[in-house]
C-alpha cells in the first residue's frame, strides 16, 4: 500500500513540534499543587459543655429610671468612699472599732435615722392630739356659715387631696411591684450561690477528664491524615503523569514521524530506482520501433500519389523520442546505505515507551508503599506524643486548695442564706400588709371624696345632703385614723429596708463596680491571715485577686493564675513541630525514580542516524523533474494518427489510402501499448520525486532534532518527575500540617476557654454582682423608696382630708 500523503505527515510533524516546545517551556515547578487544596475544616466535639457557669447580665427594665433615681439619692446620702481603715480594724481587731468612727462614716444614714425617729414619734403624738381635738369637736367639725369663698377653697382641697392620693397610689403600686420583684429574685439569687460554687467545684474536678477527652479528639485529624495517606501515592503518580504527558507524548509523536519518514523514504527510493531503470529500458526498446515507424510514415507521405500529404510531412519527420531517463542521477548508493533498514521495530519501541510512561501511577503506588506504611506507623506514635499533653497537665495537684476553699464557702454560706431567706419572707409579709393598709387609706379617701361631692350636689335636699356628706366626712376621717395608726410602722419598715439596702448599694455594689473591693482585698494587712485569699486559692506569688480576676476575665487558663512556678507552658506543649517533626522528616527524605522511560533504543537511534547519513539529501532531484517535463515522444502519436486518418479520407488512390490507414493503426497501437505504460511510470516517478525532494533538504535537521528531543526527554523525565514528586509531597505535607495546627489550636483554645478555663471564676464573681446589686439591691431600694414616698405623703393627705371633712358636713347656720 502506498504511504500517507506527505502533506499530512508534515502538518502532524509541525503540530508535534509545537506541542513539544510548549512542554519543554513549561517548568514543572510552576504547576499548582494537586494535593494542596484548601483542605477540609476539622470538626471537633465539644465535650465539656455540660459544666459551665452561665454568665448573667443586667436585664433592661421599665423600672430602670426609678433604680437610677434611687442610686443618685443614695450617692447624695452616702458620699464617703470605701472605709478602708474602718474595715481593716473591724476585720482584724473588732474590739478597736469605735462607735464614733461608724457614726462618722454613716453620717448620712444617721441623719435619715433621726428623721425616721422624729416621724415615728411625731405621728402617733399628732394622732393622739387629733383624737383629743376630735373628741372636743374642734377638729373636723362643721362650718358655721356659708360664704362664697368656701366653694373655691373646697375645690382646691379636693384637687390637692386627689393629687396627693394619686402620688400615694403610684408609689404604692411601685412598692408592690418592686416588693414582688425582690421576692421573685431573692429565692433564685440565693439558690445560685451554692449552685455556682458546686458548678465551680465540678468544673475543677472534671478538668483531668476534660483534658483526656480533648486529647482523645486527636482521632479526628488522625483519621483524616490516614485517609489522605491512602490516596497519596496514586495521586502523586497521576500528577506526575498529567504534568509530563504533553512533553512525553510530543516526543513519541515526533519519533513516530521520523520512523514513518524512514519507511516512506525507503519505499519511494526503491520506486525511484526501479522506475528510472524501467523507463530507460523501455526507451531503448521503443527507439528502433519509432525510427522504423517514422521512416515508413515519411516515405508514405512523400509519395506523389498521396494527395495533400505535404502538410503532415513535417510532423512525421519530427517523430522521435523525448525524455531520456538514463541521464538522471542514480540512487543506488542511497539504497545501498539504507539496505536492511529498519533493523529495529519502531512501533513496538514506541508502544513500550508509552506503556512504561502510562504505568507511572501504578509504579508510584509500588515505590511509595513502604513510606506510606511508615507514616501510618508514625501516626500511632504521634498519638502517644499527644497523650503527653494530658499526662503532663499539672492542674490536679494545684487545684486542691481552690476546691477546698469552694467547699468551705459553700458550707459557711448555707446558714446565712437560710437566715436571709427567712427575713426576706418577713419583709415581704410586712410590706404587703402595710401596702394593703395604704390602699385601704386611699380607698377611704376616694370613697369619702365621692360621697362628699355627691352630697354637695344634693344640697337642695337637706336630708339627702346631710346623710351623704356626713358619710363622706367619716370615710375621710377613717383614712386619717388609719394613717395615724400605721404610719409609724411604715416608717420603721422603710428605715429598716433603707438601712440594709442603702449600705449594700453604697458600701458593696458601688465599690464592687469600680473594683475598690478587689483593691482592698489585695492590699496586704487589710484581711486577717485566716482570710488570705491569695494563699487559700493558691494564686501565684506575684498575683492577687484583682490581677487574677482580670486574667480570668480575659480568658486565661486556670494554670496561668495558680502557683505553678512557671513549670508548665501550654504554648510550648502545643507547638506543631514537637509532634510532626518525624512525620515531616520521613516525607522530606523520601526519594523514588519514577520517570525512567526509554523512548528510543540504541538500534533505533543507529537506524535514524544511518537514515540521516544515507545521502538522500545529496541526490539531484531537479534532474528528475527536468527530465519529466519532456514527453516520452516529441511528436504526439495520437495527433499524428488522427491526421493520417484524415488524409485517408481524402485519397483517391486506394493503395495509398490503405497504407495511411495501416500506419495510423500502428501509431495508435504504439501509443496504447508502449507510450502509455511509460507515461504511467513517469507519473509514479513524479510522486516519489516530489516526496523525496520535499523531505531531503530537512532530513538531517529533523532527524537531529528528533534524536536530541528524545534524548532530552529521556534525561528530563526522571529529573522533572522527581521535582514534581518533591512538590506534591511538599503540598501534601503542608496540607496535613494544617490539620495538626487546627487540632493543636483547638486544644489550646478549648483548654483555655472551656476545660481548664479560669473564666468561670470571673463569671461567678460577675454573676454575684449582677444578682446582689442588679437583681436584688435595685428593686429592694426601689421598694423602700416607693414606700417612703407613700409614708411621707400621708402627712399632706391627713391635712387635706381633715380640712375637707368640714366642707362635706352640713353647715350649722345655713344661709338660705
């Protein structure tokens, strides 16, 4: 079968060259990491969420303006700062505390106590005087005469009593609400104290278990890394294959083209030699026959009997051979040089090279099997290293004093909490009863004003007027009597709750917010040795309660504030290289030759070199082309034969006509048998000459390029495969190290913020302030403030009610 067209071969060769150039210009190091994707974010189980101290916060309330007003009033009453000297003496030497010091500090409360005492004494005395006057009918009696100004005065008294009653009603509602809020917050607030202390002890006691549970979470990155290791070798092999296949396939295509050129060139050279010989032999056979035919045709046409034959005589005389292929160059030397080629099977060679290259992924799996196994064994040893975090965690030996202090605080707080709860119950009962009495007084006021006003509207009916007016006056006097009777109890309850709540706010809460209490505790000598919190809580020697509170508030670990003498540094234990050094070293030291591919064996290289040195490019193919331009016969035999057939029809001599017909048939026979076969050989020769003439000038350059490219690819494949291997392993290492970093960062964060966090201690202190100050003290102080407003507004209420009774009773000397 004839070889494929040279044009297609040339186009394929140019495409292969471009592909090869692109592959050689692409450095392996610029490829993206196939193993270094973003990586998944590891999800760890939060194993310590059940033991936490929930942070409490001040809840906004509609009573906040009232709370703010009460705090400002207390700030005016008690303007003294924290009594450091007085507290130090009271805690260290209680007997040395003088009453004058306490009075001096509590001067504002003493003044309020004086007012309360005066009120307590004055109101019962005033009540008794009122009763005496009333028995003498001098208070709350009747008007003696009706004047025009009485109506204006009566309306003024009604408005004043109504406004006073409205203020008292608003105050008593606030007192009811705040009293109920104190009751609602007191029980959970008191219960939160032992619960919080118990939760703190559980938090500290469960630290070893929590640390172990955190360490056990190393199973998450370990399983992920083992899963990644399972696909590492095949992924590396596929990456090497994908990045080098363009270069390798281009070299194989180029080599296949040169093998095709060798086969095709040998085929055309053989055709060229055989055809040239056949054409020379055919010319030698055709020459005597053509000469004889020319002689006979010329003699016939020159016969006088031949009519009009002179016009064709010149063409017949020029009937001679054209091309002479005995003069073209011989290719025997080239064929002799190429004799026996190709000695190697290029198709098998290319198939083996392609198969070897395509087997790189499987080869990578085989070569990396041992290192993958070593890395999996290293993961088991790494688990033991991570276990050292739990084994070396020092807290159990240092948290015992903290646990003992919490147990002691819980035991000591129980009796006090029970007493507080009992007294709170008494306060709520007394407050509810007295508030109810105030409501009763308001009811008497409203009923008295309503009946009195209705009686005044019926003044034209004396009987109806006197009945309802007298009833209204009596209701007002009942309210006055109740006010005198219970006002001293009200002021005593107000003062008792004021004294407790006010001191809690000004002495405790105000100094708790600005952390003056912490400063007092931290100052040496302020607390007795039995109350040394730094020693009881086992804090660092260079630390104190304020510093520990700030550190815990900012999220420090419990071990960072305890007396560990700097023996444990969590950051040092959580450094990634401490656990990954061997893993990283095994990957870094791994080497494997994965690109040893033979594209061209020595016998194939010798065949191509022989092909290039064969001299095919030295043959003068222009001589062939020039000779092929000449026809086989100079004069066209078909044209001459048709001319003789035309002359035959013009002849009158039958003998001449018959000879002309015979000569025409002889010419047609020569054309169809001999000349046409030679023309077919010339066409066949032309195809071979065209292919060889186009290939020969570039033969040595192409063969040289192919050999150089093949050698370069064979040399570069192992080098670039090794580079890609190092690159992919580096990408894999960085990806896996990110898993380690994620885990160790999570360990540090979890230990600091959850498992072994010091923050619950700070949260407990903040919760204590929120419960005591925001949820109990604020409504407590709002209760006595509201109840105090009710109590003091009872004075104008009494005055307005007594004066109004005269206007509701019938006038003694009525002016009709």
